[in-house]
């Protein structure tokens, strides 16, 4: 369900998904019209995803009206999910997040990308590792599940170990329910010159990606999380539940 167009931040150097879109909020009339159009088919679906890049940027009255409309028009819907930046999570009060959870918002998809502050600054994420951890605590306190994504190869060869070890540390403190490992790819605006001598993007080799995946899994201490690298950007599909299937996944990745 399209509730915003584009991303309210839209400055990350590794992402070109929204570069050609100017961020705006769709009108409530447009959104309600779409919900009414979906009503005849609602029995076919269990969940609704609120697009675009970080729809949690919407103010509380706007979000609550959308969620109430979903409950009224589509009572068969079991859960509403949303992209959310740590910036916008921290912009909501704990009681506001609990209100959203009570209205059906059960999961937020959050782009951690890296736990290294050096990497986060270099890719212009606009948020720190500690702010990521703090936002996760708010979501957990509100009863909203987290699906967190990270990006292999984001720091190049030189900062690879720092990138992965700091990311593992952040994730261990965030304790997400889902974790997805993506791989850096060539976007139209992707420039990570801070990690090299020139201004050109250096895409990670499959060797580096697999080494980072192995190092990450070795250092993760997640209590109940489903890990997956099953993304179109990745070289190898590894998935399993942590902690019980950690060894199985490490065996799949092979020896060092």
C-alpha cells in the first residue's frame, strides 16, 4: 500500500532506489481510495506493507488513521508492516509506538547496513550505531518485531573486519527477529571513495562476501532470529535459525 513516495532521507551513497523520486506523502483520500479498492479481495491476503522507503516518517495522526482504516475495511488482515529508519523510530515516543503496535503494526524493516560508525558516516547513513541500538530497544519495548538488513562488502577490503565485527556487536544488542544479509552492488550514485584511493566504487568479490558472512555468523549471539542471505544481490543462499542452526550454516560456508 503506497502511503509515501520516495525516502525522507534519500542521501545514502549506496542506494539509488529513490534517487529519481522527490519525497512526498500521498493524501489520505488517495490512500483510503486504494483501501476501498482492495476491500473485495481482502480475504486473499493476510498482511499489508506500507511503502515507500521509510513510511514511519509519517506523523502519528496520519499513521493511526491509516491503520484504523485498515482495521475497519480489511478485518481479515493479520498484520501491517513498514520500512522504518532509526531516525524516524527515535522520533516517535514509546507510547506512540505501542499505539501503532496495538493498531496492527507488527514488524518494521530496518536498514542497519553496518555497525561501524566509520562506515555509516562514509556512506552518509545519517545515523550512528548507538542510535540504531536505541531504536531497536524502542521497537522491542513496543512489541514491534524487527527485520534488519546489513550489506556485505560495504566497507571494502580495508575495513572489512571492523565492518563485520561492529555489525555483529550491534545486532547482538538489537536482537532482531529476522536478519538479512545483502551485498553491495553498482548503483547509479554509488561512490565509496573513502575506502579507496579514487572515487570509484569497488564492488566486493565473492571471496570477500563469503568471508564476511562466515565472520558475522561466528560472532552473532542472537537468541531467536532467522538469518537469510537469500537476496538477489547475494552469491550464496544461506538460511537458518539462530542460535540452533549456526553450525549448520557455517558448515555450508565451508572451511576458512
